[in-house]
C-alpha cells in the first residue's frame, strides 16, 4: 500500500511545480495530524502554534493541491503531449488497467480524494473552533490586541467568549466577521491600523442579540445600593464614602422608572451625534405613548447644516455601558479600588498620594514604567520612613506590586493607550456620560431642556462622608412611624450586606 502511494506521488510529479505541490500536500498533512494529536492531548495551547496548525497548514495543503495540476498544464504546453501521454509515461499498464473502480490508479485517486475532503473538512471545523476561542482573539495579534486581552481577563465578562458579542449567531454573522478579520490581518501586516484603536466599534452586534441574552431590561426593577469609597491624599489616606440608591427600573407597566427606561422595548430613544464617538449630540428623539416622537435639539449646533445620516442611532445598552468588558480605569479609581480590597494598605503613610505620584508620569515604555514605579515607592518609604516594621515593609512590597498591576492593565505605550484614552459613559464620573443628552443646551421647541435631576437615576444615602449611611440615619421631616420603620429596615439590610473594606 505504501509503495503504491509513493509511486502515485512520483507519477503526478511531472515537473518542479507538481513536485513542489506533492511535497506541500504530504508534509502539511503529516504535520497537521501531528499537531492535532498534541492539541487533543493538551500538550499545546499556544495561539501561534494554533495559527500554524489551523490556518497555515490547511492553506499550504490547498496550494499544494493546486500546484499539482498547474504543473501538468505547464508540462503539456512545453511537450505538446496530452494528459493521457503523461499518465502512460508515469504509470505502468497494470496501474492503468481499465477495471471499473478496480484499477490501482483509479482506486488511489478515489482514496486520496476522500482523504483530502476529510482533511479539509476537519481542518475547516477545527479552524473555526480555534478562532472562536478568546485566547486566539487576544494573543494571535499580540501587540495590537494585548490591551484588550489584558482588560478582558479582569472584566465581569471574562468567562464570556469574545465571539458572543463581536460575532453573534448565524451564517451571515460568521461570514461578516471573517471578512472583517481578513481586513484586520491585512491592516496588521502593512501597519494600517490606528493607535489607539478607535471606538465605538461600528460593526458590534446589536445589544438585543447579545447583551439581552443574559440581561433583560424589562426585568430590571427596584433599587440597588452602590457604595463608592474614595481615599484622601493625606497621611492617613482618610476614606470618604458616597452611597447611592440606584434606580434601575425599566418603567415597565406597574414598575418604577429608572436608568433602564432608556432601553426598555416599550420605549425608544434615538439620537444623532456629530461624529462616530457619540459624545456630542445634535438632537435626541423620545417616543411618546401615542407613537409620535418629541425632539430635543442642541442650541450650540444647527442640525440643518450637518450631514448626520450615518450617525443616527437607536439607543441601546452600549450607549451607556460602552466599557462593559474592556474596562480601563482612571488612576485614582484604580488605587481606591485596591485600597478598599486591602491590596494597597492604608496603614502606609501617604500611600494614596505616592501611588498616584508613581502612576501619573508618562513613561516611554512598560519596562521603564515598572522600574520607575518600583523605585519611587520603595525609595519614598526607605528614605522618609526608615523605621517601618518588617510587617510594614511587607505591606510596601504588596502595594508596589498592586500599583504595577494597575499600570500594566491600563497603560499600553505601544498602542498609545494612556489615562483617559477610553472613557466610560456609564454615569458621569469619567467624562460627559449622562450629560451628553441631559444638559441645558438640549431643548425642545418650547425651550425646555431634558431633565438633569439627579434623582432620576439615584438618591444619595451619603456623599463624600465619613459615614456611608449618613443621610439614611437622619430622620425625615414629619417622618411617620411607618416611614421610620422602613428607614431602619433599609439601614439594617444595607449594613448587613456592606463591607467597609478596611
């Protein structure tokens, strides 16, 4: 059997081109099977080996198959002989004996054709499966996608595959994503991509098809407590608490309105922005109960003079949750978060101030940034606090590593990503957020602006206070017994589920 296939390969190798094709077909097939066995055994996980296995090898296999008949055509033109002449020259009479499906050559061709089809089918399925994995998305184009891969792994959606949001379901979505991926490979090869990668992503799947598979706005109701702790830059890094009672209702019949009213299916908000960044609005339409729309236009721009056709959009989840997965933090928030988790210890004098001082400079590259952060923090405590105990020096070590982790996650000089490159529109702490639409410049025909009332979305239980429940503990004016009991009940429930993190 082995000799028969070797004779067949020699037989179809009419010249250099067909010999090269036969070599490519044979070698790529053997190497693919070898790598596939290693993948199945778990011995290989590297994305670059995956690229070779599932993209490069099947490509070489197909090119090799095409080179074999190409070589025959070249041979025919040079010799003027027919393909039958080639076969009679290359194969014995016994090989070419006309026995229906029994001739050795016919049998060999049929077997190899089936092997080719099986190989291409298996390779194709494995290629699609491999390209659906987050590790492929994040590491195959390492220098470009490393920032997204880094933030993805630390995000609330770290266990959701990239393709769930970026590709979606159905053949059309698959084809569109592969065409887009082809352009990404070209732009990567010829360095045609922007730094940083511009947002928002225009070809992201609609939120109704992605986000709402798990998050259904019409089921959002009630209130939730959000606790925000902010540390001062004094010696004690004094904590200040802001506690919000977030109103998350969708306004569904019988339920209270809240922030998710904007995306409830029974409502509709649409807007036009002056550019694709969706940060400067020209007008906002709100659908009324009778089905008509009420329009608010900005007083600063003339909508008649703007070409806004391609920037008109119906509001959905990502208009506010634009950094739901690839979350880049502000330096102060990142330090506060890690201090509340005890990863940066408050017992270290001036640790908030020094951590920010180490993070904010513009370092030329990551290696230099890590080195300078390490040097600054260790140097400060060695120089100004030489009598720290061994426990405190261990806290310095932990703090240094945490500050470096903040830098590693958020700063990527290679892609020109620095503090503030990707602001979040959720709320209004990191840019305009809600105030893109809710501002005094956005008015209707009567000159009334869209409401900016804070209590539309939340109520304050504390604001920059030393007590996270300050306002809740204060009795309301003319408070009834029932209101008092409710306030005390809420306070008990909140305190039960809240940890100060100190």
